[in-house]
C-alpha cells in the first residue's frame, strides 16, 4: 500500500504561506496582547519627557536655588532627550515615590541612582545600566591583580565595617594568606596603597571614581560585584524603554556616557 500523497491544493502559494504563518502565531499573539504605550504616546504628543529624581543625592542629582536641576543623572537624562528630539523636564520626588509616579503617569521615567531591583520587574521595567556602583579592587597600575583569587599573599586595605570589609572577610573564609589592614576612610585606604602599606583596597565604584583622580599611580584592577544603576519606566512602556535603551547604547559607544560619568566623579 503506497503512502498517501498530500492533496494538490497544499502546493498552492497562498496555502503554503498560510501554513508557514502557523509558526508565527505565538509572536502574533504576543503582539496582539501588547497594550498601547501611554507614556510614549504622551511624549510624542508633547515633545517632552518628564523624569522623576530625588534631587538631594549629589553627584547624581541636585537642584539649585534657582530651581535648575544638575548632576550626573540629569546630564544623562538630558542627553537621552536630545538624541530623541525631546525636551527633558524634571520632577523632584522623594525616594519612596520614584516608582509610584510612573504608575499614575505623573512622569514617564525615573532616574535617581536606582539599583535594578528584581522584585519590581514586571510592574516596572529598567533600562540598560548607565553606572555600576559595585565593589571594585584598586591597586597600583601594572601590579598584576586581575581577580579576587590574586589576593592571597597580599595585604588589602578596607574601611572597617564597610561593604568592602565584608567582602574581604568573605574572601578570607575561602582562602588562606589574605591579610587585612583597616582604616577609617576610603581616602586613607587608597593612601595606604599609594604609600605601599597595602597592596590593594576594596571600595565601592562611586567612591573609587571620585577618589582615583587624586592618586596618579592607582587604577581599577577588577570589578568584584555589580550594583547597576538604571532608568525605571512603567512596565507597559515598551516603546519608551526601547527609545531610552537605544540612546544609552549610542552614548556608550561614542564615549558620551563615560565623559559624563568622569566629569561628575572628578568634581
């Protein structure tokens, strides 16, 4: 008994295309379920993108007596707006309200040194990171530190009770020969490395970028942990998020983002 041949009409071009479209049904369903991006519609209509920020956390955000906002976050937001043909406006919001204002549509985005919080994903979304405040290892340039595993047989300076101290103790529990030297401030810890009292120091990324300019011979050896700062939008703002991410990607590629960070870290 011979195998059954498919009916001739399945070879017609139209039905062949329809059969192929069956593979796209999940994507089509997702597209049909996509709610309109109200935040993106607002900025297209007004030409303005409103950012919420807590303007009491320099160097990321502050506001002068004249009501003009300034800071790293502010410059990043203004550059995103410029690249998308928009005007940036800012609303000073307390830290507890930075997400709620997105829910009610008071602003379209929040930029305020916000760490990415996995617990908020779904209702809110985050852009690609624009700054990492995680712990870093600082040493003399060319010293040879590449990773945490290089710490044994060396002395590491930390501020007692800091996150860097906790991280060093974590490494000490896992490897022998890691010596600690304790100091009262991050500046003193970097000074100890510069003077040769210690081989390296562990500090947060923000402190490192603010202090390294004062020590010509020191540099960032490696990133130990990550605490990424990103821009938050309402979870349904898919189109707006895509526009923000595209601008941030361009800023990273052409060096604008690094320039803004360096400018504010060295003040």
